[in-house]
C-alpha cells in the first residue's frame, strides 16, 4: 500500500495511477478528507492531553495551598477534558480504521517508464527468442487437448467428473512429464542461488492482504469452508492462489538485516483460482484451469537494488524456457494490464503452435503467459510490515519485494506437446528433461482403459 503521507502530498500522482490502472471504486477525495479530519483530531487530542496535564498539576497546587474550591473547579475541568478526549480518540480511531481500509484500495504507482495503455493490446513486445531455428512441425499441429487424449496422457472428462469444469487428470507419461518439469525448474533455480521453501497451502486473510490479493480479488479465491461472503469467520483460511502469498508473508512484521539481503526463495506449490476460465475463449484444454502447479521465485532486496534485480529475475525465469528450447517472447506490460500491486512488470509468453485461438507468430498458434515478473517496490512490504535495517543502529525501512513464476505449469506442458510433437503423433522429450525421465526420448502414449475406451460394437 501507499503511505498516507505519500497520498496526502501527491494526490495528482495517485489520481493518475488510479486512472491508468483502471481501478474503480476508489474515492480519493474522501480519503483525503478523512485524513485531514483524522489529523485535526490527533492535534486536538494532543492539545487536550497537554491541558489535562496542566490541570492535574493545578489540582495538586490548589490542594497544597488549601484552596478546596479552586481544586474542585480544576477537577471538574479535568473531567470535562477526559470526556472530550475520549470522544476525540474514539472518532480518531474510527477514522483511522476507515482510512487504512480505503488505502488498501489504492494501486501501486507505475514507474515513469511503464508504457501507458488501457489493456493487453497496448503492451510492448520487447523481444522474441528461439524463432531463428524452429523445429520442423506437422502440418497442421494438433492442439494439445486432442493430442493429449489421443495419447491418453490427459483426461478432461474424468477430471470434470470428480471436481467439475476446469480440472483434469494427467496420466502416465503426462504425469511424469509434469513432475520432471517441476524438478528440472527447482534444480535450475537452486543453481541460481534460490533457497527452497515448502510453504503451507492454506493461507489466512492477513497474508492475502499483505501481498495485495485482498480486498480487491476476494471473489477469485477458494475459501476453505463457508462462503466468500463470510471471509473473516470460522478458520479464516484460503487455498493459495500463488506461492507468492505465503513466501512473502513468512517475513510479515519482521525486521531483516542488510546482510540478509538480497534474499531469494523458490517454492513449488499447487495453486487454486476461481477466475481461471471465466473469459470464455479458452475453455478447452489446460490453458485456463482452476488448479495448476508452478515454481514461484520471491525476492527481498534493498530499495536501491530492486530495478536491477527485476531484470535479473526476468533472466532467471527465461533460463527455464531457453534450456527447454521453447520459443517465447518478452512483453513489457502497460499501465492498464500490469496489475494492482506492481510498479513494473514483464510477462513471458511461450509459443504454442497448436491452434489459432490467439494471435501468434507468422506460423499461427498462440501466445501463452507462463511467467509474470514483477517489481512491487515497497507496496507489499508496507502492507505486510516487512522491514530491514540498513545498519544495525539505524531505523528500519521497508524492503522491496519482487516475484516471478519460474515457471507456471501446465502451459509449459501445452507448449511442449504442441511444439515438440511429430508427424506420427508422438512427442519428442526436450533433451534437458530426459535425465528426469530415465533417459526417455519420446512420449508415445498409452492404451486407454475401461468400457469408455471401447467402441459400441466392442461393448456389445
């Protein structure tokens, strides 16, 4: 969140950020009014306490002098001051609560060099990688959802049967491929200096507020027990939408030391989001689903290091795609598409050549976002209370936080099935993954099981 002082002193900048990011429902003028009234009440409270202290001294003086009438008058005045002070403090507390709630609705200020734009059409393509030597692909390339079912490594029907739409089974070599990718990513990031953590999967509302998921995105979250309208009752636990939430908040209300920084953590987790699939254009397959795996990278750095670390983090996520030999592009996100919490953000989009549901390179196909690499600066740290001391004797300051997926599944699986498929319907295993699959070079599929695999004549 932004500090109330920053909002108070820079209303035009804040107003512009709200407009550029398309955030609705923020009543900035009301926030400024509340802040002004709160400061007036705080000043009045200080005056009352000062006068009360003076009156208390007068009571003692009058009693020492034997002037009971004057002492009684001073006592009456002290009572009046206490009553007014209580009223002032109660009102100030009410305003502070409202002010803190409303400040949570204000987005992060975009960096000056972020492209101005309304939506994804205004994002800037920074570069493409891996298109200088593309594989020879079948014509046409079979979409992953058809190929996966042909090979019997994906099962959407049975996934919907046990959990509903947006869930699926990976089977056989499909499951082995996913686990190989997870271990492969963990190993790469370990070599990049990331300490691995295994976080809790349930997270509380305070953690979701700390990283900025709440209150804005409460409807996108899966609550454990109860309904979303009862967000703060019962156990107050949610299935994490991203490992960013627990890994960032593991240092909530902590004070780190400068020698601890930069601090780099990685975490593999399953992730759960209601919003996935709501757009209506990607309901088939594994592109938009409600549960997915990814390896998340979270960084904590000193403020003057966060801009450089953003580009370092981007390179660390790119190394996964480069090592897998997957073509991809880097997008610099515009203000209207970069998100509520970010100061600057890059997306990595891998090329999946299997269908034309979104605009891709000249050969067709579509771009699939597999990582968002973001610099939040002090926005999350202020919400979560994560600080550090530049020197042990100096006052604590807010750290800067960054994160990025390193990278997200299952879209990488989609890209591998489509980009590495062969004319005979098999899939070549990327060379970097073969050590994780006991040297297996090709995914050839499995025989389906059950009566559903038979034709009607066979079942007779």
